[in-house]
C-alpha cells in the first residue's frame, strides 16, 4: 500500500491545492504553494476544485518514474525489488495483499466495533476493485454475519 500511495502523494498538490477556477494548465504557483506549506493556510481568494480527481495524472507520474515494488532490506539504500508484491496497475493484487497481509498485521485479533468497522471498510475497498477482481473478495476475519 505504501508503494501505491507514493504516487498518490506526488499528485496531491495538483489535485487538491490548485485554485479550482483554473481548469486548463493546472499549475500550483509559487506564492500559493508557499501559503499552503509555510503557513498552512488557504491562499487569499482561493476556491476548491470542482473537477473530480482521477488516476490520470497518477499514471503520468508513474509512467515517467517507474519504481518496481519492493523494500529496503537492511536500512537506507538497500532497496530490493520484491516480485511477490503487486505492481501499481494490479489493483486486484494490491487489494488482496492489503486485505490478507497489511490489515491483519495491524489488527491481528479485532473484536466488537473494531471488527465490524474493518469488515465494512474491507467491503468498501473490494467494491472499488470488483471490476478488476471479480470473485476474489477476501475475508481475513471470516465472512461477516
């Protein structure tokens, strides 16, 4: 999941910080960027975007800067590709890995409201990838009752 979010975070400034009235050549000007990142404030006379964000500019970044999934094996600068991890465009693989490895490692024995919330959110996650992952829904905590 971290591998995937690197590309999402790279496009965050263009998707969310550019003045919403700008519809062509969407760039984040230096003054507005400084307002966001230095003072943590909205720029004067700024408008939220009315354009839904898509994966379009994420794929632009990913195609220009290809990084295969992997991890640092022994600290900084020891990155090794892990062929068992799904690549960026394998949404089904990302979902299966997240549902079966990541979530249970963070919540090994959930009960009560936490278990219910996890099951609901895992359903939402599956709903977002069902077209690329039909019949592969994962239930790391068993099927909800």
